[in-house]
């Protein structure tokens, strides 16, 4: 296993040349396509789920290597809330830490639209900071790859907790702040194991410039499982208690 290939937001971008980042400053913001996807209600402004903390155990080759958690807190008016994201992964080989990944993110949403985001990431020895905020022209972000402008309706790559991300054709990379293309498709419905038992869930294929894999949502739209693959390796997200 080589460095920077296991992170939640650190897959090799060059593996997906058709879904590349797009600098929009000075070129105008692109609109968001909204085709029909089974199990996803059409909407542009994001509606939050019931206030909660969703958490996953992360596994690699059957070993528990970390945790991904997100806490959503209402801030008053309908559609206004904050989202805190924390991801920690550590892979040890022969008692030596071969890979370490940490990501902290904070998002502020108002009226169902992203208003501000800030993240800090440690990706196997590389530290990255990204910040973004809503402006009159769109949503502007700045990170290690430069400055980018997205539509006001943009969602971050950390918005996997909502099925509305499946309707996006571009997302804001929560780690680097650039704009990435998204390809999604509905693959079918199946039963999945969750802490509360076995439930029906819809499986979707989800590919961006930084990750490729499958995501499962239950019949109420809650994210319950994920598998992200790279070079034949699979990082599995299993819902925690």
C-alpha cells in the first residue's frame, strides 16, 4: 500500500480524467443538472435530516483502521444548520504506522444553502487547509489548488449524509477546495446489516475525481454504508452504534 491512496478524500485524481476539477473564477458559475434518481426527491436547497450524529467504523482488508463521524445541529430557522465532520484513519504494518489520515470540517448552512466551510486535513504527512464562503457571485473557496467559484447550490464532498448529493453534477472538494465533476447511478435495492438489524437499502454508484465506489441509503434516506475502491483495494464504511 502506498501513501495517500486510502484517505476518504485522497484517491488519485488522474484515475478519473473525465471528472476533473474546474476553476471557475473569471469564467462564471456552471448550473447544476437535476435528473431523476430513484429514491431521491428533486430539490436544489438542502433539507437537513433529524438532528443527529452519524458515525461509521472504517475497515481496510478486514482491519478496523478508523472512524468517520458527522454531527448536524439546527441553528434556528428552517434549513439552517451546521455540520461537523471528523475522519481519523491509521494503518499499522508490523507495529509501524504506515499511513495516517485526519480530517476536520465545519459547514454552515442557511435556507438549505451552503454559506461557509472550513476544513483541516492531515494526509500522510501533508497538511492542508481550505476555507470557503458564499458571495454575490456564487460560493468561493480557496485551498492548496487555488481559488474557485461554484454555484450557490453547491454541496461539499462531505455531504454524503444526504441523498441530495446524488443529484449534483459538481461538488466542492472538502479537502482541497476545488470543483469536481460527479457521476452517479442507481444500482438496485438490497438488504444491509446495520446496528439495529437488517434493513432494505438502495445502492448507488458514486464517482468523483477523488473517490470511486458505492453508497447505500436506507428507505428513509439515511446513509448506512459505503465502499470506496482504488487499485483493487476497498475501504469499507460500516454504520456504528
